[in-house]
C-alpha cells in the first residue's frame, strides 16, 4: 500500500467514490459522525454519499424525521450523528470538553446555579415536543434576567447540549430550532464505557480507514490511553498496514486495490475527507495547506478533489432558482478535467434543486 492507495481507499471507504449507502441515516451511522458547523455543506457531505440521486430536501427530511441529530458530540464542534448513537457518544466524549471549558464558564460567570436555572427554564419551555429558535431561547433567558451577552447564551446552549439535555431539531423557515434530546431522539441508547470505546473505534476505522491511531485521537478528542484501548479491543476486526513506517488501520473487508484515477469531486468545507484526520498530507500537499484552503475567518473552504488530492477550492452562491459555482484551481485543468468539473458541478446543482451557472 502506498500513500496514493491510502487516498483512493479513503475515497472509497467514505463512500465518496462509488457510494453504496441507500439512506441518509445509513451514511451518517457508517461514518460515526459527519462534521456539521456549515449546515448546507453538511447536507451536501451526506447527500454525496447516498445513492438514488439524493437531494438537499431529502437530507433535511431525515433531520425533520429525527433520523439524524445535529449536536456537539466531540471536540466541541457540531456534527450530525445517527439518532440511535447520540446518547452514548455524548456520554463518552463530552466530559473532557466540559472540563476543559470550566475556566471559560467561570470567566463568563456561568456557575452551577445559573446553569441549573437555565435547565429548568428550557425543560419547562420545550417539554411535550416543542421547539424554539435560538433567538427565542435567548429572549427567554433575558426575560428571566440571565444575561446572554459576550456569547454567554451560546455557551449555555453548547453546554446543555453536551450534557444531553438539548439538541438541534428541525428548521422553522431559515431558523434552526432546539428541542429536548430525550423527546427528539427517544430511541437514543447508552452504552457502558468500554463498549462505547470499542464501538467508536470500530465505526471510525470502518468508515474512515486507512487511518492511524493519532488520526483517531484527533477525531474523537479521547486521551491517547483510551484511544489505544479502544483500538486494541477491536483489533481482531481490523487490518493493519505499514506505509512508510506508519501503521494504518482499516476494516478487514476493505479491498486493497481501489482505483479512482482521474475522478473529480466537489467536497464541502469541513468534509470528513480532510477533517477526519490529524495528518491530511495524503490528500493535501503541504504547500497548499492551510493558506490555500482556509479563508480569513478560519473557515475551511469547499475543495475540489482530483485523483485523491485537493487541487483547488470552490464556492456556491444560492438564490431561489439558481446556484452559481465559482471554482479556483491551484493549476490549470486540462480540457477533459474541465468537463469533469462541470459534471461534478451539475451533480451539486441537482442536489440543491437549482439550475446551474459556473
């Protein structure tokens, strides 16, 4: 196995090339979690991995039907996870994040008493499957004289979601809403810690492999000792390959001879193909990272991937009837690859349900 083989295998394993997932829930569950701070980008990250010409509306329908949940399960960052998985992931991964943020909450004067008041307010306001927008929840806090300035309100929502009280629900127009997790995802299950560690490792390497232990530590936010124990517990279900002296883990059944030569894909910003790994050099040449794909606000731009490597970035501008795609490549594309770029853009246009302009 070479570094190029690793890139090809990740494209295949993440279902970017030759997707085999039939449903939105299946795609999210297989990868364990899909980064979701860019909401529209996350919808595309899921859609491009699902068969049957998935559309943006179909992915949002899965959100509305409570099949996938958007919350903060790991690294303090928004992800989509399958509804059944949300409880055990939060229980396993968020305590370290909450502990690491204790100083910030102290500076914001969000102590246990204030958080207890917030919990009671939101339980009363949201019970019986009610949903509220973020603005409405901020108004509720202010009404009860709990200040939301200096991001205090955001941190309250973030903390209570990580504790498993709240989660994102459906949208009201363009506004995202929150609900009580136990009502929005009643089928969510808990797992004993060892079982949760094993399941997380199995899911990660099956969905993201080939990947290293360090990649797994980065993705989960686990202590390295816990990550090692997790990998060891499922090592019989995984295969290990040495590449340039580095151990890569993947599912036993993953084929070794995967080829996506010259295939071109438009991936959203924050896609798992890059964000799923600590070391991204397999897909992104060091001379292009991070300046070429990160904007002035620190946002990871949507990427153009060709032959397993990032070769440029793209942006979308949406209106009611049209999507305008602007592409910027690090080097000029050949005529045939320009056609591939157009075809990939048309695929996104169909997903977004809009006419395409490039």
